[in-house]
């Protein structure tokens, strides 16, 4: 497990060469908390910039200091108005490009539209479109965290550093969850991805329980356009001697748990928690099977709509998310939501890129399944 000692980070964080400018592209003040934390760790002040909305809802960016020949890092956390967030980023990147910045590095902890990274019937791969827009605007490097699909990195023609939040989540389990329960209970892990489950379980020396039969995921292959049947008027065009076998439609069984969770702590882990219905169903099933406590852990806590209220009324004991996305309002609505700070690894990534140092230190012991 990778974890940077706090003393080591404190010793090296302020060692940065000149020519670094740190901007926050958010017009929403609630989204600037992460930027302030990163600037504090780096020992620099935030760059002077104005980002605001015109009365006609157009986005305007005014950079108020010179960026000529400098390394510009633009931190953009995603607000509820995701499309405005994207325009703020693109306009600021282009403004820095036309102001002759040496390099423009985007720090986007949660990459928006990351779930739309595959073709859905006759839709589009929006992640690819967004990547192309960022590169065209002038982005020269991207720092992000826990992409929904690692293949999204291939949509860019610039370097992409996909950092991991798993070390911080694992540290939370070791320090907070186990200490709170005084080791009286064994742990079981349930994940949406078996490969990631194995990785976490091996690092924590725990067993794995799997929930089977959950509702069909919207990202399953069955919604891919390649499965669309031909229309009735085209059927006759098929050669009569060509008989294409048809797949039997899937029918998932009722939700069941594979593994013993009786009297144990269940930890459900995923990369994004937005619509909480699947998590609530899993928690209810685990509770019926005798789970002692249920924790949900995710890197990106979108927590849209009525998620805080539903979590508060559910069998889930605690939801742990990182601060890649601001969720202070949701925490006021639901005390079960806890936050893990990941500004440490983002600030160290910025420092290393600016100083031309290797990034491999941040990926020590990180496997493909993490």
C-alpha cells in the first residue's frame, strides 16, 4: 500500500522552483476548498483570476497576472452544474494558451462524463469528445484520479496521470474503522469489480464476499448498439440460407450473497457513488444476512438528488468519500457521510511535474486492479 509519510511530505512540499502559477477555474466558491488546501501544501498563493457568469449565462475569465513562460496548473473541481464547470476550464485553458504560458496542466480530480466512455446504442462517446476539446483548447498535461475506466487515458494525445485514492481509503479502514470496532469483528468486502476486490482484500488480509443478482447495470453490453436487431423492412434483405442464432435474453436471479457475513463488518467499495439505489439494496441484503456494520467507500461522492436522505434512512452505517468533489451540503443533510482528504497526493504530483521529477513515486505498489 502506498502512503506518503506526513513528515516527508512536510519536508519536501515547499521545495518548488520558480515559475509556477496555481489557478482555480471555479466561479462557485464552495468548489475552491480543495484548491486552497493544495496551495497551502505547496506553500504558494493562488493565482489572481476572475471567473464569473455574465447576466446572459456566458462564462467570462479574466487572468490578472502574467503567465508568460510559466507552468500553469488549473485546478477544477466539478460542481452540480457540470457543463458550466467544463466551459470555465476550457476558457481558462485557452486564455493561458493565448497568454504564452509555457505549459498548461489541468488538475481535474473527477473527470466529468467519465461514465459515457462507451458507445450506447446510437449515442456518442462523450468522454472522447471532452478529451479532444481539452487538448484543442491548449491543455498539455492532465492530472486526474480514479478514472471510471482506465482506457479513457487513451482518448487524450497528451500525458495523463491517473492517480489513485485507494491508499487513502485503505488507511481510513485501518485507522478509523478497525480502531472504532476494537478488532472485535472480522471484515468482509463486497465490490462491484471482482479484480478490485481481490486487490483490496490482499492488502488488508481480509476475505471477500460477493453480492450476485443485483439489478442490471446500465453499462452492460446489452445496451450496446451492436446488439440492436435489424428493422422489419431489412429482414427480407438477409440471404434466406443465412440463419443468425439469437442470444437468449438474460434474467438475473434475486439478490444473494456469496460468502458468510454474519456478525462481521461489510465494506462496499466503488469508484463513484451517485445514484445510491444499488448500494441501498446491497446494504439491505447484507443486513438481512447478519452483517454487523456496513460501510460504503468511494473515491468520487456525487451524491445527487435525494442520496443524503436515502443514506440517512438506510441500513448503511457510514459513507466515506474523498474531497475530489465538494459535498459539504450533503454532509449537513446526512451525518453518516465522512470525507478523506486527498490534497496531499495532488499537491505532490504538481510539485513533481513542475520540478521535472519522476512520477513513479506516487504509483509505488499500485497495480492495474487498484
